[in-house]
């Protein structure tokens, strides 16, 4: 009953704003806002033309950046996908929710390593008030399209506040991007006819679904969470686009035509969604957020240079990702924000922009902070001076158990195998090539102590000594 009353009250507020949207005294920031949230899987920091790619073509995303705000120091909540997705849904650090690795984690036996992971959470717990639950309670239609990867049966998008779930399962990647996607398509709900579904490349198919949902909901307030499976493996571009990029001159860092085709398909999807918002007459009252869940995959796929490392690793290449926000009438076109931001920030940001209160008890533990001040003025200060990461796991990308803190220009990385620390000045050494810990022991100690205090405050789980490993060494 209390939840019902809260929903009625919140919806009444939204309705009053909607009825008054034509009044001359209503500012752009006070409009009733739809929300479209694009989350790309494994998109690296330099994988867009507007972020410096010398090969990939992303005109629609570049246009989004030219009309909105581009963040140059935005971070995923983790170097792996599921923890960042959970952080977006809850606004909380993965260390707080104990969802600290991709689900179900690396299958390799831990007897080969000196540490083993704690008993970490392998689905998004329902005790948290998710972003779609908060918005749904205020009268929003909540729409999920694409990858979920936060749990299976009884922990799917519809169990966490989404009215519509298209293709969101416990799977972290498709078997194939080409129809019928290794059979997965047969299990999905759809807004399309059989003829519309047949033969569609996966990214195009999901975009068809998203565009149809916008058309259906254009007269309602809605939250569309479009979580691409791209550009995650398997690296399979649409054949005509692959051929196009084979014929295009390769760049110094980016040169994979299959991957370039996948990036281009994501870009086309963003353009098609924006075109439908325009056609529906709601583009000027739709907030758009675009970001990635972790750093890009290098090796034969792409490159994160000048950043060091890649997905799964603890350097900047594993966590620094693109972020673009378009808040029509508020964000000034073509602005660049250099203030560090992180995935959890979008939870309180969206609640503030939409005017939705959410759950008070939950919000008290939200670790993100609203980006509204910098969206209005990129020079504004945020009431935060530290960002944290915690990953008590190993992974296939040679990732190791670590925690890290960034304060100002400096980033400290703590390794759990041997207890050592590394210290980098990211302004002077973006590629993290020069460890300053021996040169600046006082700063190293101070940041390490601050990291430890944070981990205790959020109840972080620590990696454990592995008795099997010890026995094998005797």
C-alpha cells in the first residue's frame, strides 16, 4: 500500500509537470524527461571518431557529442561487464553490492593461483531499488532492449522493474550476430513480425525493436535502456560493412574491418533511435546517455592507446570509457567535461533530472553523485575527490585481484597477491608507465590508507588465500 501511494504521488507530480510543459515559465531543466540510455559492451575509450579513432566511422555518435557533452575522464565501475551493469542499476559500487565480477566468472580452476575469490554475489539482489523500479514507481514505462547479464530466472529485467524485456537473459554474449543468433532469437519476446525478424543482423534487429518501442510509447514518459551486445565477441560485422572497411585505409592503431563494422552498426543504431525521437516529436524532451561497461579488448581486436591495458585489467585501458550526455536545452553543444565521473553517477543524475525521488533508504547508500552541476556548467565542481575500484578476482585477460583509488591526478593500485602498491600521475603519465610509489612514499601511504578506509566502509569482500595453491608448492 505504501509503495502504491508513493507511485500515485510521484505520478501526480509528473502529470502536473506535463500539463504545465507549455507554460512560458517552465525552464528546459524542468520539463518532463524521457530517458534513453545506450550502453555498449566492451567499447574502448578511443573506439569512436570523436574520441580519436583513426579508422572507425561514427558520424551519429560524433553528432551526439557535438550537440551534447563529452566526458574525457569517465570510468566504468569495474574492468568487467556485470559489475558495471549492476552499478548502473543501483548507483552503488560493486564492492558494496558484492557483485564484483562478470557472471559466472572465470571457469579456470583456482588451484593454479595463490588467491581465490570470496563468495561473491552472482546476480543482482532484489533488495536494491533499481533505476527502472524508481522510474516505474513514478509512472514511467520502463523498456529493456539487449544484454542484461545480471542473473537468470527470477532475476531478469522484468524482476527488477522493467515493463518490457526484449532479449535480456543471463547470457553475456550472443552465439552469433547473424540470424538466428545461434538459436537465442527463438526465446526472445518481440515487437516485430516474423518477416521483420528474419535474416536481421543482431544489432539491426535490436534497433528495430527499440524504434518500435519508442513509437509505441511516444505519448508516455519512458525509460529505454538499450544495452548492446556489440561490440563484444564474437567479432562478426555485417558483411556489407566489413567489405566497406576492408576497402578503407587502415589507421595507425585501429585496423580491424570486422570490428570497425560492428562499431559502425552501433553508430547507425544511435542515429536510428534519434531519428525516431525526432519523428515522434519528443527529441527535445528526451535525455540521452551513451557509455560503455568496461574498457576495450586489444590484441587482434582494437587498441586503447594511449591508455595502458584492456578489458579485465587494472590500468586505465580496463576502466576508462567514453561517455556522452545530451540534455536538450541544458547541455551546451559541443562541450567537453574533464571532471572524473563513474558509472554509478548516472543513477542519481537521472533521478534528479526526471524529478523522481526513488527509495529514500536505498538512496542513502548510493555511491554515485549527480552530474547535473557539470551538465549545466562543465567547469562546476563536484562534491567528491576520490573514485574507487575493487576486483578480488583473476580473469582470462590476465587480470589480477586488486583495488584502486584515484584522487586528483594520482591513482594508486594495490595488488593482493604480494601487497605492493603502484602510484601514477595520470595527468603527466596517462599511459601509466612510471610508478611513483618509491619516489613519493608519503602520498602512496596516504592513498593506501584512504583506500582501506573506503573498502571497510562499503563492506568489501577480500580475496582469500588459496590452501590448494600452498599445498601444491610444498
